[in-house]
């Protein structure tokens, strides 16, 4: 086995997936940036959720907003719903894993807030329940998915934004999701700070 060639192929595949996605995804990502920025300027917050690597992306996003991305600015209101082990285990134990995010959305979310819902397949049950809870609270949803968008793609409303990576391989979808997270953070900063 040629490990160097195998590694090089991963780099090539990742780069090609990103380049193939740029035309389809640039406009909806820009719309998501505008939606999130308007939410924050209105004194609202962004809640983020996902499982596994998507949980890490939710936390990464929240950390960049509460801390900073590349420029100094005020703290921005973002909460990753994936981080409180007591809530996750209590809700998972008492109500089931499908409700670990939705109960937090109902407790913390308000009209005008945004839910960043991340699922590579678009079929994560607990993310689907979180979206239902967000809709109940008149929150907009920005969904990061891949493949065909799954059930999440079918349940989004007109006010929601679907960022569906046109790829089937989970690793490639997750790599584009991380790039999207950085695009969102950069775009929010650019709009807030007036950067060209």
C-alpha cells in the first residue's frame, strides 16, 4: 500500500469537493450570513447542534462567535447545545436521546433566534426534533447537511436556509461543513465590522 498516494488522494478529493460545491453554495451561505448577522444585531442568539463531528462543528462555531474569529470585536451570542453533559445525560436518560437538543431549544430559544442544525445525512433524529422545536418558537433554521439533504431538507420552511453539500462521502461533507463554519464566521465579522 502506498500511504503517500493515499494521503494525497484525500487532499485531492477534498479540494475537488469544495470546488464543485462553490457555485451551488455561495449564495445560500451569503444568505445565512445575512440572517445570522441580523439575528445578532437584533439582540438575539444562535443555538447550534449536531452529533459527533457535527457536534464539534457546533462547538467550533459557538467558540468563534463568543471568542473571536480573526478580528477583535465584541462577544456574540452563540450557544452549542452539545456541551452540557448533565443536560445531555439527564434528558437522554429521562426522555430519550432524540430529545437532547429539542428540550434545550424549547428552554433557551425565542422568536427571532436562529438554530444552526448540522447533520451530514440530514436524517439525525435529535437534530430533526430540534428543528421542530425551533419552528414552534418562530426561530429560523440554517441547516448544514449533505447527500440529498435527507428528512431535514424536506422539513425546512420558506424562511429557513438549507446548506446542502453536494457530496455523498461523510468525511468530505464534514470538511465542507467546517469551511462553511469559517465562511459564516468571517461573513458575520465582515458585516459587523464593515470589512471589505
